[in-house]
């Protein structure tokens, strides 16, 4: 476990999006399969693609081609499938709407830190009815450096006017935990997303939770919140 546990109630709680608040793992995998269907260089396996979830899509695709034209083709094919099937394959994880509403009602400042483009993040949050709860959304297009670098987390806190020592970041990927740790916030690993406990344990999160419903209790125990 990490070493950023605080004793006072945090002001802000930041969340990753895919794999943490919304279940889009199947959409992500199907979009990647579609993008690489018939690809002359060979397609990545699902396991290979999952390892990059939480990092920018362009960076993931670039691992499989060094050609900008090919990169653009893959990106277009991925986005086309994603847009066409977004609503069918996007849903909240259990307990997410209720917990998010509770945290907002209790006065926490809420934000999103995602490697998705901001417009797509807004679309997803609006579709599942969560868009109105978050004061800021930091997407791929909002920073030059991306998770696992701390920049997106720090950008969200800057918009909220909250110091890292007063914030928590909840995410399901090792990239989330590394970004949060580098930014100096308390990190909470979500065990219901695309990554297993062993992978997340290796990044030394401050806390792990089995389901979203565990988050309020964790805040109470860890911070007296």
C-alpha cells in the first residue's frame, strides 16, 4: 500500500471514467478489433489492448504502426465503431449513480480525469446521467502529457482550486494509480475494472475497494469523513 493516507476529510474526489464509473470495456475491445480487422501488420490480442486501457488511444494505436497515415486510418475505424455502438455498450457499474449523488450531496468537489477526448467523456457521462455531478472533466485534449504522468490529475485540481493533499483519485488502471501517486493525492484502486488485484497491488495504491459501494465507508474510516 502507498503512503499518502491523510487524516482530514478530502475536499475533492477525482475519478477515472472507463472501467471505474462506466463499463465500456467491451466497447473498447470491440472498437479495437474493428479498427484492426484485416490489418496487414496483425491485430493486438485483447490482453495486449487491455494493458493500454487508461492511456490515450493515439498512443495505444501508435504501438502498432509508425506511419501517420496508417495511424489516422486506425483511429478513424476505431472512432467510427465507438460512435455507432456507444449507447448499446455503455452503462454504469453497479452503485455508481447512487454513490456519486451521495458524495456530491455531502459536499465533495467531484472531477473526472480520463484519457478519452473530452467530448466523448461528456457524451458518456451525459448518456448515463452523471454529467451534472462533475465540476471539471480533464480529457486527452486538455494536457500535453497524459497518465501515468501527473499532469491530468494536477490540471483537474488546478481547475477546482484544490491542493493535492486534499484530494483522492479513484481509478481502475495502474496508469491511474501512478498518475495519482506522482501528483501527491491519495490513490484508491477500483478492483471491478479491466485490471486484476495483482496488477494494481504492484503500483502500491493507498487503498483498494471491491465495489463502488465501498467508497463512502472507506472515506469515513480513512478520513473520518
